[in-house]
C-alpha cells in the first residue's frame, strides 16, 4: 500500500534572513568577549555586561526567532 503523496518539504531560511540574523548575534557575542578587556577586580560591571550579551546572543535566535524548534522536523 503505497500512496502517491509527497512528504512535506522543510522550509529553509533564505540567505538574506540567515545573514540578517547571524550578523547582529555575532556582534552581541563579540561584544561580550570585548567587554572582558575592561574587567578588573575593582570593576565587575564588564563581567555583568559579558554575561548579559552572551546570554542574549543565544537566547534571541533560539527563543524569539523560533530556531530551536527545528530539531524534530524531518
């Protein structure tokens, strides 16, 4: 019993939208690394900035943009 229906195709991102998402997230990530250059024992704010920027660079694409729900697709 074979059916002639084709499986649903996975919707791929366009190159432009992938670049538009990659560039700001990479800027956030590199900003997190750059903020560590100002870290001293007397000034802990660069570490706080680093943690926030690092978390945002992963949280925004996975949660707000819906990129984390593609693992179950075939």
